[in-house]
C-alpha cells in the first residue's frame, strides 16, 4: 500500500529556541545585546539613545521613525534632532514626549 503524501497528520509544531538566546541568559547578559531587538535608553525628556536600529524611515521635528529588527520604532516630541547616527545606534535630542514600538 502506497502512502499518500497529502495524508493529513497532526503534527505538533515545535518552537525552536535560539541557542544564542539561551546562552546569553545563562551567563546573565540581556537579550538586546545580540542585536535582535531594539534598545531605547532615555535620559529624562531630553535625550534618547536607540541601539540596534536598522535605519531611519521618517524624520521631522515632531517625530522620528526607525526600522528595527522587530518592527517600527517612533520617537515623538518637539524640536527633535538626530545628534549622532551610525549603523548601530542613534542619539536623539529634543523634548521627547513618547516612544512607540509597532
């Protein structure tokens, strides 16, 4: 008897765990250090350091939107300026009123 390749079988999908993530947790390193998630560090309402971004999507005085490894990250406020920008991090200065991640 031939097996039908289209035979519907119940397969449990196993969620693969990233071995690097497990190793990082085991040695006490935060997950964002592997570059797979964005990290935002704020200093009051005046400065935001954004690490692990993938580039600038939109930029105005009232908002800056970046592409990130897991979606779009937006910084909102007044008189926003990009003070420093390189491939891995960005420093935003101005009066920051909010940050969203979609």
